[in-house]
């Protein structure tokens, strides 16, 4: 069972370079999310999508762009990488609308470790 | 005040002991919470969901104290495999987002 797959798992960039992180899920989930995790900061939401063709900003969207052209894929782009974007990036998905008494389960990918020099 | 705050630890606990840690929250209207577990260099995974006053699952008990606005996670008869970081998570049903605490690191010592 693949679940949520992120590629690449590791990447080193130079300042100013661009790159795209790919997230793919095979669970037919409507909602997909991109988080970044930094020491002492917890998981912070970058962008999210509530369905194919839709995206919305999260807590820390600056410097990132996203696209959800297909339901199963959610792409995170860095147009001009900066050292402050060195982080571990997690993609996650969930079945749909978050309702009270739902399990609250997000299904996470294994993470992508990005270093910007 | 942050929406969700956790003691970062680390908590170093001998195997077999009972350990508890808390998570405080600022939104007094919150009624549901989640605990996620994250192993070192791995992704977070759902451990427990907490509704109303609390929830129990085997050796794990989560409780919600609305008056003092905190939730707790109690682990009994701790195992080496319980070593992980435990994340407190607050759902926002209005905008479909989860707010994650920074996590409490737990190490079980043989």
C-alpha cells in the first residue's frame, strides 16, 4: 500500500534555484496539504487543497506555489530558494471535510528533506 | 498565547514506568483534540482522538480538562517502543485545518 508518496526525499539546492516537490496519494482523498517542520516550530501549514483544481494559502505560504491539476497529485514549488526554506517538508491527505468527531487522521508522506545553501 | 503549547521535554523515563505530559490550548471553545506520534526522522501518525472528557486505548489514556484548558496523555507500563515525539493537535472545523503543537519528546530508558 503506497498511501502518500513524496519525491524527492532529499535535495540540496543553491540559493536562487528552483525546484518542485511532488506528492502523490492513491487513496482518492479530496484534501491535500503541504507542511514544513522546523526544530522548535512544529508543523506549519504552507498551502492546502480541498479538491482538484483548488488551492489555498496556509500559515506560511510566502516563497511557495502549489498546483493540484490532478486529484491524486499536489505539487509544491519553490521559485527562488532561500536558506530560510531549509526544512523537512511533509505532504498529507485526508478524505474530506473535517467534521467534529472525525478521527482527525491525516495521512502523511515520509517527508522531503531540503537544504538550501 | 499560542493556540497549542507543549512542554518540549525531553522526558527520560525508565521502562515500565508511567509518564504523563500536558498540552495547553487557548481556544476555550475547542472540544476535540488529537494526539499524533512521530518517530525520529519519520512522518507523524495518529495515536488517539479525544472527544468530550477523554479516551482510553490500552496503555494510553488521553484526558481533556476544559476548565483549565489542557489535555493530557498518560502512558502506563511504558515500553522502549514508546520512545517518540508526541504531538498535540487542535482541529479547526471552520477552515479544515489542524494546528500542531511543537511536540514533547519521550525517551524510554531500559
